[in-house]
């Protein structure tokens, strides 16, 4: 790092402080205004597009013969109509309770037992969308509209009335339908146990007069926690429902927000997976084959207000033997066990390479502590212990820079009238470097150690913003959900007070009074940003501030309190 070249150049410690605060401000502003995956509630009013078969988007080239036929139908039955009148078939495991209807052999409910909904009951990942004109999950359509409508209203014969996956019995549910016209259809669902409980294999066959018919598989109206507010993309605007994103992965992951699907709704190619995700949950087909995916959006009214659902339809050049679907939480370990690349659906941001080890560390700590709030505090302490030497070295270096600051300014003032291109200006840098050498100060040693700690802070920020482990996780007293903001706004206010305290004791040599007042405003801005941040994130920031303050006092005790700067 080169020496300052003019009297107006800020001191080293001032630049470090400004760089840290500016980096955090940029991060918060980016999250508030430019985060790519989170959409405000107003977008939920997007007009509904016709479901699956009724979509008017022209088909892509890869699956044109199939897609062209599946977009021809305009009489798709709503989910409520297609599901009415059929018997309910229940499939239950330790993690999931699923309900199928014999009418259409479709999935009506996929309840995640360990994840609470808005009112404390287990979350049904498939919204009850009676006012949405979309086919239910695992509906089939073909090139023949009559066959499609027949399949939607047909009463299939199930292989069992219930299927309990908690024992050692079978894990396959089969539905059959046949009518006098020569139409025969079969749907087979294969369920995984234990560590892959959110995977279901789906295979189907449609025969007409003994001839196989190609078909399109429909996802249903969508997935998501529509009754419960999620952390927003911008903490300035509070918590609101996050409309799901369409998500595909071929060579890299691609997300399209619900509001952008009008611009691109069709994806063709050799896709690894495709589906829909929201902040915490995912519904996706594991493809790894040539596929044609067509998305559609559907507006609906829920008890919590207007919502936008995203559905998709899958078609293939030839009917597949089996397609696996993941319907569950965006839990890193669950996703990794299901498909290695599914972990990319968790948007950890730029520091994903560091977030994953931190996530594993947080879960490891929680295995001993049993409370994610305290686990965050314990991990924060461990992280601050690990970076203590870097922070200590940075503070010591800034202290030395503080002591020689008047002499630095004196040298700069002697050359103030010279232009930057004047060869004599080089003498100033030579004198400054000689001063640094005499005083035993390295200009870079003040900022480099602190900058090395920034990836850890940003990675922990990203982790606590998206980790499903915090969803519904209580801490203590009034904080009963670490993924939601503090309902009493107590912890953000205390956090702001610690930032003021930290700012007050931070060396500020080289700053004029106006600059110091500006820097003191920063804690107020951060307090406002964090009012609606997930409380788990606020707890982390609060205790990190307290530990930094403690380290500042400890450093003062080790190297002595700041003295008067040496005279020029």
C-alpha cells in the first residue's frame, strides 16, 4: 500500500474504518434493492396465465412435437374440480404425510411434519389453490384433448388404501385406469425412506388401443409457504411474502423471478433439474436428460393476502421410464443426499465456499447446545477467537499510525503545492517510507488483517439470512422464531447502541469533527436496516459487536491506552 500523497488524503485508520462500514452498507443496500431472487408482494397481482395445457407460449425447439400438442388444450380443469369426488389415499413417513386422490391419481397434499406453518400446524408444501386454474400435481396431458380431459376426471384404482413407510413394508403406490374406448393409464409412485424422505419417483404409461402415448407431467399450482411471511430481499421494507422463482440447472443454475416469466417461460436442453423454489423450500424434478420445461404464473388470494404461484410442465422427446421429484426443505444435507447439484438452489451468494463450512459448524455446535440462538452466540465467540490475532494486529498497527500522524501531515504539507506529476513529489513518498521504517510501521498492516476478516463476516451474514435451520427455531423470551424479525425491536436497538459504543472507542485520528459526526450516523442507519432483519442475524451482529468492543479494551490493556500523538 503506497503512502498518502497529499494533505487531504485520509489517514490509514480512517480509510480502514470507512472501508469496513462502506462494505457493510453496500451489502445491505444490495440486499435491499438488487437481490435477484426476492420479489415484493405487489408482484403477486400478476395476472394468471393459463395452466399447463392452456399456455400460449410457443414451444421450444427441443421438444416441439410434444410441446405443440400439450399447449393445444384450453379446457384444463381447476385443481379443485379435478380433485373433487375421489377417495383419499394416504402415504406417511417420519418426515412427510402425503394425500392422493383416486380421481386423476394426483397429489393433493404434501405435508412436512417437522416444519410448522403459519399457525403452528405442519406445513403443507402444496397450497390449497381452489381459485387457480391449474392442473393438480402429477396430472398428465397428451396431444389428444379428449384423452387429457378423460385422465383428469378418471377414477383410478389404487394398489393400496394407505401406505406406511415407517415400517418395513412396500414403498410403491400404483394407480390404474382403463375404459372401454381402449384407453389405459398407469401411474406409479415410489417413495424413499430415511435420509431421502423428500424424494419420490414417478413413472407413468398411457396406452390408447395398445399404442403408447407421449405425455406431459404437471407440477400442480406451485409450492411454498404462502401463509407465512418470509424475510424480505430488502431489510428496509420489512418481511413480506416472497413469490417463488422458476429454477433450472444445466451447466449453471438459472433463476427467473415470477414477475419475469412473461419474458422467458420455456427452457429446453439437457437439464440436470428444473422446478420452483422460494426462500426455504423447493419442488424440483431431477431430470439429467433432454427436457422441455414450460412455466406459468397464477394469482390467488390467501388468508395472508394476494399471492403468486409458479407452476411448470415437463415434456420429453420420449416418455421417460421414471422421473424423481424433490419436494421438501432447502436443507443443505437433504439436498446433497438427493442430488449433489441441488445444493446450488440455496443462494449463499459470493462467499458460498465459506458459508458451507460455517453452516456445518453451526449445526455441529447446535448438536451440543440444542438451541440455535445460543448456537449462533457460541459460534460467534469461536469465530472472534479465531480472528482475534488479525484484529489485534490491525488495532496495534493503527495505534502506531495514530502516534505518527502529525509527522505524516507535516511531510505532506511541505509538498502540498506540488502537482502529482511533479518528479519532486516522489521525495514526499521517500520521506514517508523512511518515517514508517523508523517508527516500525507497515502502512498495509493496519488494513490487510481487517480486510481478511471481512469474508468471514459476510459469509456468516449470508448463512443466517437463508439457513432453513433458523426457520421456526425459538431462542428465548419474546424471540420465538430466529428467521423473523424481533417483534419488539429490542435487539436491533441494543445492537445499534453497541455500534455507537464501538464507534466511540475506535481510533479516529485524522478525522475532522464533521467527518466524525458522519461516521457516528452510521450506527443509526444500521439500526434502521436491522429493524426487520431476521432476529438470528441481529443476535449475531450484536454479540459480534460486544466481542469487538471487549477486544478493543483488551488491546488497550495489552499495549496501553492511546497516548498523545508524537509532535511533528
